[in-house]
C-alpha cells in the first residue's frame, strides 16, 4: 500500500459502490471518512479496513453534516456517492413521492456537499467526484426520477467547476457515470426489472450487456481520477473501463 497524506470523504460508504470506493482509497493510502446512515455496516467496514477508515453515521443530505465534516476533517477529496434505491415501476404506476425519491437523496446530497465545498472552501488542488449514472445519458423508464436526478448531478458539477474557476479556488470537479450492473443491490433490481420488461431471463439480459461492471472497478476508477490533476470533467465507467465523455 502506498502512503498518502490525503484525507477523503465518501458519502454512501456503507454499501455498493461507496463501500468499494472507500476500500480502494484506503488501499491507496488515504485516510477515509465514510458517511452513511447504517452505523452497523460502517462498524463492520471499520473492522475490515482498519484505522485509516473513520466511520461517521449521519445523513449525508443534511447541510450541517456536510459543513461540519468539511470543517473538522478538511478533506482533499470528496466522493459524493450517497443515493436512494429507486422503486422499479413504469411511470404511470409511480406516485410523485416515489418518482422524486432520488431527487431528495442523490441530487440533494450532491447539492449540499458541493455548496459546502465551495463555501469552505476546500483547499486548492482538492477534488470533488460526483457519482452520476449511465442512466443520465439515455434515461431509465422503470426507475421514476432516477435518471433525471443523476443528470442534474452532472449539471451541478458543471456549475461548481465554473464557480471554482471564477473565484480562483482551484477545486477540481469531476462526474463519474457508472453503467448499469447487476453487481450491486440497486443494479440487480434494475436488471431484473428490465429483463422482465423484455420477457427474458436475467442471465440472458446480463449476457447482452457486455462486460459486467464491478464495484471494485468503480473504486479503481475513483482512485485514478482522484490522482489525476489533469482529468477531464466527465467519465463513463463500464466493465470495459473508463471512457471520457462530454
């Protein structure tokens, strides 16, 4: 493991991509503050990753949480990954509450932390990696407002990068868009839903997706982008690797 003086904060660190990102950053030598609501899962991750992982049970959508964490830990890297599991149903079977679920979690946490990062501000040379989704490119008809919520995270990244440049803050903002994968709980639900919609079994649907993206690949991609001061603004990550977009 390489040594690093960097402190990273990962929201939604208790499961899925967030857990893999936290593990990859710790393995690269970073001190990682993992923010999530699931205190038990965070304790288990601490036992697995050791003292470089600092568990923080909190709601990442709260303004005061973002402000206090940035003030207390002075991170060099934010990975904004927290999100809700969208209900899988066509639009006419959704309520406004279910349709808007991801706006209230995924988009809100990005908005809250990006604003706090600019106001603090984070130090020059720091980076914010906002997790969007491949669904932001082509939509996701069975997951309510999920695709739109993730698309708005891309806009927030753009706005924040512009404000950082205007103020001479030197904070780099990057959006990472993972492709659909059955390797997380959220992705497995979506794959099952779309397979049923097409009238085929899950294995057949997955076979048609190409190389399956793993959480470990997402963690590796975050480490790579965090360490590249000359990174582009947006990347798609799939089982085939990273690809610049935009």
